[in-house]
C-alpha cells in the first residue's frame, strides 16, 4: 500500500519507518524542511533508540521518502502535535491544517487515520467536516479512524510492536481497515471501538498517570513534614496487590501527560475537579523544588550561591525538553537571582543561558548539585568524579537517582525530595 504520514516527529517518523521496513511505500510529510532534508539523508533530527539503523534501512530501500508536500496515497496517517494554548484549551490548528492538506489528495476507498492525541469528539466534530470537502461519502468512499499512539519515548520501537493498540473507526469498515494495516507490525492485540471512545481511552490513560503522580508528589511533600521517607513508604505500599502508586519528582513534563488531562477538563470543567487539581499540583512541583534549593542554600548561609542543575530533558535517557520541569526550575531560580549552570549530556544543542556540555564546568565551584532527571549517566556517576570540583558536598536528588549509601560513605550530604530523615 502507499501511505502518506503527515508529521515526522517523535511518533510520525518511527511509524513511517516501521511501515517502510515492512514493505509499504511511505511518503513522510513535514513542514520542517530541515527535518525533511535530514531524513532523506538518513540523518536523525530526533533521538530515539534504534531509529538510526531503521531509518537508514527504510531510506536506502527507497520505501521511505520525506517531502514537504502530501501526495496521493491509499492511507493517510496524521501524527502532528496537539498542544494546549495558554488558557489550557486544546490547540487543534495542526490537526486541522494536516486534514485540510490531504483533502486534495484523498480518493475513493482511501483510509485516513488520526494518531495525535485529541479531546474526545475531535474526529467527529473537527476532522469529518473538513474531510467532507473532498466530496467523497464519509464511511462509504472514505474511511476514517482514530488510532492513538501509546508508545513511550526511549522505547518506541519495542512498544510500537508489543503494545496493544486501540482502533476507533467512524464505522466498522474503518476500524477493520485500520486494524489490517497495523497488523503488519503490531504483535499486541488490536482492540476495536468507535472513534470517540478511542479518543477518550487515550486521554484517560495519560490522565490516570498524571493524577497518580500528583498523589505521589503530595505524599512526598507530606512525608517531608512528618519525617518519613516517601520513596520507602510508596515502595512498601506498592507491595499490596491492589496498590500502584507512581513516583514523585520535580514535576511532570513532556507533551502528553502534562497536556492531555486538560482535554478532559476543557470539555467538562465542573466535573473534572481531581483532574485539574492534579495538574496544578504537578505544575507546582518545579516551584517547590526551586524553593527547596533556596532553602538549602540559606541553611548553609549561602546567599544566591551557585547551583549545578543536572538533567534538562523531561525524563530519563531522552533528548526531549518539551514542557520539561527543569526549565521551570530554572525560571524560578533565575527570578530569585540564584546563579546556576545547566548540564545534560543527552541534549546536543546548547540553547539555554548558562548551559554547558562539560560536566566539570557545570559543577566547578557549585554550592549544591541538583539532580532533576534520572538519566543512567547520572545514576552511574562515582562520588570521586565530583568531589574535587564542587565547593560543597551537598546534593539534592529529586528523582531518587543516586544510591544514597554510596554517596554518603564518600562524604556527600544527599538531600532527597520526599525524605527528611537524612
Ligand atoms: N513522571 C513522574 N513520576 C512517575 C512517572 C513519570 O514524575 O512515576 C514524570 C516524568 O519524569 C515525566 C512525565 O512524568 O516528566 C511524563 O513521563 P512518562 O514516562 O510518564 O510519560 P511520557 O510523556 O513519556 O509518555 C506517556 C505514556 N503514557 C502512559 O504511560 C499512560 C506513553 O505511553 C504515551 O504514548 C505518551 O505519554 C503519549 O504520547 O501520550
């Protein structure tokens, strides 16, 4: 089949690559000309485990070609961003633009699949009216479905294959055609439903996680007040067969979990109280973290001081900084006039003020080292590598990334989010 994938980001590119190496002719479309050129030259514009070799294979075989313009195809897959606006309502501009862009190219018998996460009813209320402009009869001549991506950055290729998939068609035929398409590489079960339910399922999954993390963050803050180690308490509680509490941290980042709950809140503001409260709790965590840093400096009688911030991406072992809590921590520290140096070996481009790609430079003369992301490279650091350069031996670990005993044995004072016993 010929497949046109609109949006070549963290989801669209791996998906294009998977279809291409499984024999389909894929045209990947993106408005970013630099990304298009890089892809055609087998170069990565994003970091993802296993992407490089697969992209090489897909482009070399001629099965994947990137372009800035869509073209005729049997299947259209839309995988564009669906962010929120300042006022926390969904910005569906990219979904609308992508849908409009394919209208001139859809023909009788084609299938259009939306992979982007959207507020429930978007396919029915936003996409279908646009697709009707093709003059094809929707559901008879043009088939449409929502098949939300569910993969976790860092493990995209494994999860694309192994995860179950939800497919919600605007009718049975649309669902069936979509299922047949993904079966070429999906080993998990493909569950069929209607489009609006599929949209709801996807948003529920990420909202569940957000609410659960907010709960963990609340437990961390309470634990600090009453002298309990929240990490231990949560771990022990999770031994219960029906308890699964997530982990606390300096906030929730990424373009999914920190965004999608608002899609539900927007639809029913008065019925989504826990959802909104959780979002606000998680958004508050970077402030809480920055305030703690200031407090620790004050305890040491250090005014302003110099903070070494380790970890800028929104979670471990990836290069993605979108909605990263680290950036909020930085803003807050800057507003307090506290000096900092930011370091993240996963992030290649230095875009922030006081960012360095040199670890020694980052910690040189630092009054406190703050771990904001639990990258493996941080977990595997040895105390001897840092001891020389820092001015003090204080570490604030917001992710429970460091092996406490090892660092304390080496003379460091490790303060941990959610734990005051130390
Ligand atoms: N986080 C915590 N505590 C936790 C788990 C995560 O503070 O216990 C933080 C992370 O540090 C990060 C943020 O939450 O800042 C989000 O990270 P994540 O690993 O939970 O999720 P994402 O955004 O990388 O991917 C999620 C996944 N959804 C679920 O697990 C339900 C993924 O499967 C989705 O495909 C993706 O959102 C998406 O695109 O919607």
